[in-house]
């Protein structure tokens, strides 16, 4: 990873889980370069217990280390989502929320 530390993707409960998929790391590095702005990983990998405590979906891609939620300084979530959707139109999972964007590197296309 060029712009991020593994610890930025670590489970927020403190359990020590810090799995980060290589493809996910490439996508977020590219995103950071494109916007040329600080990018914060608000939620990376999650252990099952933490995923449940934050209301994550059963089978969440976060528990596999292939997903993260993030914010880009100076860009609204729709701008970030649109960039990712245009760059990766046929794959990955993308979700836009009021203050962040979800990206996961599943091998199929999903949008919400």
C-alpha cells in the first residue's frame, strides 16, 4: 500500500484482526491518487463479533478483509461513488451513504 498502513484497516474492537486484501489496497490507493486528498478508512476488516455489534450484515465482506468504508477529504460521497462506479463498471460492490462510501472487491457487480 502506497498511502495507507495496515493498521488503518484493522478491526476497531481492538482484537488485532487486520486482514487487507491486496486488490482492495490497490483500489483505495488509486482512489487516494485520483482525488489527491486525505482518505480515511472509517471501517476496514471486522471480526464477527464486532461486525454484529455495529449492525453489519451476516456474511459481510468486511469480515473477509475485502471491504472498507471510507471518506475522502473535500469530496462528497456521491463524487467518490461515481468515480469508482465509472472506473470499475462491471465489478466490485459499491454503496453510497450520507457520509461515506463502501467498496468491496467481490468478484461480481453489486450497487446500492
